[in-house]
């Protein structure tokens, strides 16, 4: 098969700086040399290659747009390009980096105390410590405002009670950022593994994101000191702002998964012969390839513009929602079309499209479902929020 060169039909690449191109190429090489050789085995076993965490750290890919505390302070566009290349490998790899960087390190940098930043950011940036983000509960997914997990004052500290569900990195995390209801609203607490009353359990039997650690967290009177509460995070808007950071990366990441499906389908269609001709010569196959290319190109337009806006400090929720919603649905459509182009071969793990296809089902649901992002954009354009009573 032809070497992977990404998709650049409209010349977005020419707008990248030398640094952006160079980091993008470094991540692409890491994915090809260190991740792709092991993904089939991890996907089959349902495990994440956590031994790669330190390598991701050494390359500066964990919390890359944070400044200081061991983080390189790269541009938002570069963060997006990193997500794109990681998700070209697997959505599980990008999920690991998104949770670590956008959902644990970003809130630490935005809402944490100086001590919390010094203690955790360098460790998390280096991949020596792994973090997870616990917002979703068994009874509250799309509506985290209904959260039942509580934190009550206990002398100088807090006691946490409740359950979190579907938590990426839960079982390998050294520290969990858990969101809980307090008498004053919603607060974020750092709960370290080993805290009595804090336990995690793997969620088994996943069809999707198999190479990602997903688990439940139980908080059974877990006691944490006041020093573990994020002082700057008040109210539900704090975890929602973290999600906006992660969704930005997902919008980019989906381009990587879609581009890998397109690349695989095009190469296969040029090689595979039926009726004495390459199947790429048939109009119906060409239509599928052109549709993929067209939708990927439109999705690239969204994220390149979003990246430049974010670099200028403009990052409105509805714009991120529109890009996440569009690009993930687009990538899922590309994966389905690529699977069809590959025929029976598309259902095996010899090719990545079946893996991307099942992964993207989760990506369409997490970090705000496709429907919730529709309602966020709907509320923006009509002024009428449909998801509130
Ligand atoms: C692999 C994986 C990893 C995850 N990682 C994390 C993590 O690290 N941390 C974390 O906190 N969470 C995580 N999640 C949870 C994820 O964010 C939730 O699954 C998501 O928010 C949806 O919640 P739910 O699954 O409970 O679905 P529900 O909220 O029950 O929704 C079910 C369906 O109803 C629809 N729906 C709900 N409300 C409305 C409405 N008002 N109007 C129209 N339709 C509606 C939804 O769109 C969806 O189609 C993860 C999920 C998965 C699958």
C-alpha cells in the first residue's frame, strides 16, 4: 500500500508554519513506528498500551498548549494537528491524550492552586502520572447538572460519596479529577489512587474504543483535604469549559480517522480488481471516494479556521459544538463508505477501517452526543434552548 500522506486536496498544509508541519510529522512517525505495530494486538485484547504514555510525554504531546510546568505551550492549531495524527492511529490513543491534556491538565492549569499545578502538571506532562476526569454518572450523562455525587465538609477536608461511569483512563489513573455537588454548587476534587473509599472497575465487553481504558469510579466516603479542591472551579460551567477544550481536539481528531479510512479505501480500490479492472475505475466506487474526500476537505476547513480563532483567544462553545458534531459524523460516514469499498476485507482487522468505524460510534456519543451538539447550535441560532425545561 502507498505510504500515508494525509489528505490535503485544498492545500491547507501550505498555511501551516514550519514548526506546525514538523511537529505534525513527528507525531505521524511516532504513530507509524510505535503505535500502529501494536494496535491490532491491543484492540483484540481490549487494552491500552500504557507503556507509550512516557513516550507521548517525551514528545510533548500531553497538555501541549499549556504554558510552563513542563508543558511546551504550543499553538491551538498544533494541538489540533497532534489530535489528528493520534486519532489516525486510533481514537483510543487520541482519547488518552485528550483526557490527560484537556480534561485533567487544562483544568489544573486554569483552576488549580499553585501547589496543585507544581505537584501534578510536570508529572502528567511527562506521562509519569496518568489522570482521569469523572463527570458522567450512571444516571446522568447528557444532563450532568443532575449529578448525585456529593462532597460534604468534614473538618478541614471533604468527604465524597457517589459513582462515576464511563470514565476514560479510570483504571490506570494515579489521580482522578472528580466533579461533585457541594452546598455551594459544583466543585472539582483531585482524588489520588490509594485514597480509602476510592475504587475503580473496568467496563468490559466494549465493541468500541477497545484500545482505551474505560471504567467506573466508586466514592464510598472518600476523604480528601481542602488542598485537593480546585480553588478556581466553581459551578457546572467549570467542567463544561474543560469539555469545550477536549471537543476542539476531537473535531481535529476525527479528520485523522476519516483520512486513514479514505487513504485505505483509495489504495485498496486501486489494487483490487473485479471484472478485469481495478474497482477504482467503477463510477460507483469513485463516487464513494469523492464523497469522502469532499467531506474531509470541508471538515478540514472548519478545524483550520477554528484553530486560528482559538489562537486569537476566540473559542465559543457553539462553534466547537458545530465542528465536533460535523466532523465526527463525517468521519463515521467515511468509515462506513470505506468499509463498503473494501468489501469483505473491510470487516477484518487486517485493515483499520472496521476499528475506526466502531471507535467513532463512541466518539459520536462522548463529550456531548451528536444530538446535544445539535441543540447547542440550535439554541445559539434561535435563542431558544431546547434542552432546558
Ligand atoms: C468510551 C467512552 C468514554 C467516555 N469517557 C468519559 C470520561 O472520561 N469522563 C466522563 O465524565 N464521561 C465519559 N464518557 C461518558 C459520555 O460523556 C456520555 O456517554 C455522554 O455524555 C452521553 O451520556 P449517556 O451515555 O448517559 O447517554 P444519555 O444522556 O442517556 O443519552 C441517550 C440518548 O438520548 C439522547 N438525549 C439525551 N438528552 C436529550 C435531549 N435533551 N434531546 C435530544 N436527545 C437527547 C442522547 O443524545 C442519546 O442519543 C465516556 C463515554 C464513552 C462511551
